[in-house]
C-alpha cells in the first residue's frame, strides 16, 4: 500500500523509488504483483509518467485509510497518557506568525518527547488535509459544514483593514475602488470575507495574491495595497512596518479561530494537551 501510494502521489515509478529509497525495478515488480492479485490495471503508463485508472483511484482512498489506521493503531497501543510521538498540526499563516509562538513554546517545554510537525496553508487546504488524514488537527477560520470534523474554538480574531502609513484614511468601501487588494491564495477565509463584502457593496478592485504574510505586510508597508487581517498582526508588525488600520465595517469585526480534527480518529494525549494549551495561550501575544 505504501509503494502504491508513493507511485500514485509522485506520478512516476522513478520518483517513487527515489522517495522510498528503493530500486525502480523493485517498485515496478511490486505494482505488477498488486495488479495481478487484484486482476486489474491500477495505472495508465505513458512517456510522461503514470496516472491512476478508475480502479486505481478507488484503491487510493482505501490505501490512505489503511495506512492511517495502521499508524493510529500503533499510537493507540503505545499511548500511556503522557504526550509523546508524532503530532502533525496545520495552521493559518497569521495564526502561525502571531499566536503559535507562545503556544508551541509552552507545549515543547511541557512535552519534549512529542515530535511536532507544522504545516501552514489556507483554511480550505488545511480542512482538506485533515479530512485526508494527512494532519492530526489544524487551526482554521470558518471551515464550513463537515460531518466528519470536530471543531473547538480556541480564540477569536478582530479583523481590520490594513494599509500603509502614507495612505489616505479609508472610511467607506468606495475608497477601495482604485486600490490593490492584497490577499492570500484562494481558500483563505479572510480573503473570502473581503471579496464577498466588496462584491456586496458593488466595489471592484484589483487583486494581488501572495503565499506569505511577510509578503503582504511588505507590500502594504510600501503603499502598494491594502488587506483584511487580524488586528493582532498590526500590533506585532508595527515594530517593523509603517501600517495603519481602518475600521470601516462591523460585518467582519470578529471571526473565531477553530481547531479541527477528524471525529473518527483516536484523540491521543498529545492532541488533547495541544488543544488545552492552545485555548489557554491563544491570546498571549
């Protein structure tokens, strides 16, 4: 199953062999044996690599669950109420920059035997990763309705419009008409709030997309646009950037930050303690 998933994810026998540190012939033979046992082709072979057949797509979802359940079984059996072992956490860029330092500092000090891996992304990307069992949990904003997810509110952010210090005061939506809106990639909840609000107000604006918080803050500092971000960001960034905030709407004044995890996964001591410390330390900035 691990070999099959590696080939499926890499789209290449060669890259899968490199990732698993196997010889390519061994990878090819194992896949052929699996196809023979299942009496079906799992991959379309081509010069540009391989892609899953319909049978391969069906098997992939089961293979992911099988691998996850195997790993979870090991965690359940070895769990002794003291947090230890791997913990895969996802987080929004803004939460990572402002909220997580104090949370991770206390968590690492209290539980040094936990091997924590952190991945950043948009709410949409993180929800997808949790649903696919790729993360044990994640900090998101407004994940939508998913019956498979358990959500815990760990804190809340006050959203404000940020601009460079040299920008004229912004009091009404119309003032944004000729400004560039600086946002994270599609899937960011803050971006969706701002775009929906501008659309409702009949205001069209140029959109510029970024992958990092530092990129957005740098462009705001240079007077090249505005963005909707948590107030906690400006409070920390004012030491480095020339910024100002504008309260122009109560419609997106407060938005909760939620920790999500799959309901069908075992809540290890590592996860439970991480949630507890997150709720206690979220506002320590």
